[in-house]
């Protein structure tokens, strides 16, 4: 189940994503590079993601060591 505060690594890329809002199949996510997605997240995209950590809030997640990996 997807929920706010989860951190995902996108397989095959350096991208790390945090869920900032989630209501069923529609989620808002922010990527480490600043990209933001809103709304429906396609099934094929979820298949590329690997859960790496969970936090109580999205704010804790974006300030975590897991999300900051590789930051310049």
C-alpha cells in the first residue's frame, strides 16, 4: 500500500522519490532532482520503484539520509 512518507528508488536510474500525498491510485510525489508529479501514477511506473524507507511525514522523508543520497 502506498502512503505519505514512503521513499522509493527508481530502478535503472539515480532517481529517488517521496510520496507527499496519496489518495488511492492518485499520488503526489517529489523527486530528488526537484521534479514533481501530481495525480494518477501509471502501473508501469510503480513496477519500476523499490521501497527503501518509510517516515511518518513527507517532510521527514525529504530531510532523511535516504532521500539526500547523491545530493550535490
